[in-house]
C-alpha cells in the first residue's frame, strides 16, 4: 500500500483539512470577539501560534488513532471500505463542510454586522471581505460622561428616502452605509457604528442629543430621491456642539453616477474635517464589488430585505442576491450575501433544509 493510499485510509488528509478550516474559523471569530474585551494584540498572535503548533500533533494523532463506536483506538490496519472507516470518513467530511459554511458566514457577516471596538459603547461597522475592507473606528469613551467627544468624530445617520416610492428606502439606507464605509477608511476619523447610527432611524430627536448619545462631534444627515434613471442626493454635515451646518451639498445626476456621488460626499467631509481617507479603493473604483448599477441596486435591495429577518423577506433577499449575481456574476459581495443568507434561512423557513442550505452555501 503506497503512502497516499495509507494517508487516505487513516483519514489523515481529511483531518488536516478539518483542522485548517477549524483553525481559520477560530481566528475569524477571535478577530471579531477579542476587541470587545479590549484584549492586547499579543493574545491574537498567541492564539494563531498555538493553532499553528497544533497542526502537526493533530495530523500525527489521526495517523496513530482511529475513531470507532467504542471510542479512540490505535489504528488496527482495517481496510478503507470497512464500515467503521467509511462512517468516520463521512463524519469528517460533514464536519469539514459545516466548518466551511460557518467560515463563509463569519466572513460574510463582517459585511452585514458591525464589529465592536475597544472601549466602544456601540458595535463598530465593518466591511471586511475578500473584495476589500473598510471599518468604523472605535470611539474612545471616557469614564467621565461629561468629557467632550473626539474632535474628529462623526455619525452617519440613515438618509431619508424622499422618493415617490416608499419601497426605495433600501436604496437610501444603502447610500448612507456606503458613505459611512468610505469615511471609515480614515484612521484619523472616529466613525460611529452603523448599528448605533441606524438605531435613530425614524426617531424625532435633535442632532445634539443624537451626537451626545453616540459621543461624536459631527453628524451627517441627508436625503435621497430616486426617480427613473435620475437620483438626487442631499448631504448636510452638522457640528453638534453649535447646531450649525458646516457643509451642505446637493447632487442631481444620472443613477449610474451614484458611486461617484458617494465618493464626493466622503471626500468633501474629509476635507472639511482635515482628515485623509485610507488608501483603499473608493466606491467609484469598485470597492463595492461592481460597477453594474443594476447589480448594485439589487444588492442594496437584498440588504434591506435581509435586515427585516423574516421568512418572507429572507426569501425575497435570496431572489435579490441571485438577480444581482445574474447581472454581474463577479459581484463578490452579492455572493457573500447569498452564502450568509443560506446559513440562516433554515431557521426561518421550511423551504430549505439544513442539508440543502449547506450545499447551496458551499456553492455560493
């Protein structure tokens, strides 16, 4: 029996794959949760080192031992087609597949759910995927509640939908989020998390009160009117300490220019606050993953449907993501959204079983 056949028989290759997937998943979860507890950087480095050191022992262990109905036993040289060996192989395959789907869900979740930073009273927005990343900076909060907010800090409130069609609210929310992500590229600017900012959606509160709750100095608000192939975006930057507008811009252009509008608003704010946006790609340079306006619109619609988290809306979001992918099959964020959706869909709808969701999520 050659070495490769023996490795397969002893499930060494399967165990190696399962270990790598599990280790990667642990690292991704660690990057999300450890900042919540203000852990020092060495904790993450130590975790990665321990996982790396554990790889060889795990492989050696799988060579020496086999999993039987009676527990772990030294390898007895059973044939590869032995029922026990086959059952063990299937179990490892299933665990690896579940790990891959969970890993995709964690990576994609960075696009949909903000991440909390150290010392923050709110969850920090992250857009962290295979296509590129931008994230909201954690807002340092003093133990003294009367301490002034950081000089260069901002909250982006959800833009008001002024379109004749109330269903276009998903579009105005999406524009707000993309501007937030663009601003979050600046390491000099503290940006309140999307979850925190959007919590004030539809509430009749004065800007100074919102700023005080979010511990920021500046607040960006605005409106979006979408009609046919035209879009009108108004953005207003307010200094909460005085209540006065420091910047007001209105853009009335073709819908295909929406990427440039988002960039121009972010750049105008960065100029006003004298901060530099990060070196990552701008929205107009395809950081959103597509330059296809139809695909982008469908993607934003899917995000809006996803937020409601009901069986009906999740199925609608699935359709939106699939149509976005059909419009631009290289739209990575739409693929990520679809994979994440399949990970949670069985909890809300009987239309897709867990086994089917795992298979579909893996394909996505």
